[in-house]
């Protein structure tokens, strides 16, 4: 059975590092590769880059990590959204490997 996944979207890379660190310290989870998105309305956002943090682990651990990550990110620049997927399908697992951070 696949591990649960938690997804947290935050404003900016600094908030992503702070959130990822907080989530990993709060629960027994691992981080997947970060992803980025620069939306069309980027100039109107607090920070013009949205970064996605992805946690993997048991459902309870991922929920705890997501909560800690959201609290930490709010102290930096804010949270766009978050979600926990208890049992991701194989196709979802493949999507988790995608990242725009390694592209120019």
C-alpha cells in the first residue's frame, strides 16, 4: 500500500524551506522533491512564486507534518492551500516526482 502524501502550497522558496523543516521535525515523514508555479497573477501575490512541499508517511504523520508546515509558513509569507491524500493511486505517485525547480 502506498504511503499517504501531504501537499502544502506556500508563497516563496524561503517559506517552503521553513515549512518543510517544521513538518519533518513534527512527524516521521520524508520530503518529496519541491515543485514551483508562477501563476499568471504573480505580480498581485505577496511573493510571486508558489512552491509545493510534498510529505510522505503514515496518514497520521502526514497530517501532523502538514499542520506544522502550515503554521510555520504562515510566519514567513503564507499558505496558498494544503491537502492530505491518504491512499494515492499509482498515477498520483508518478505526478509527485514532477518538479519545475530543475528547469530554467
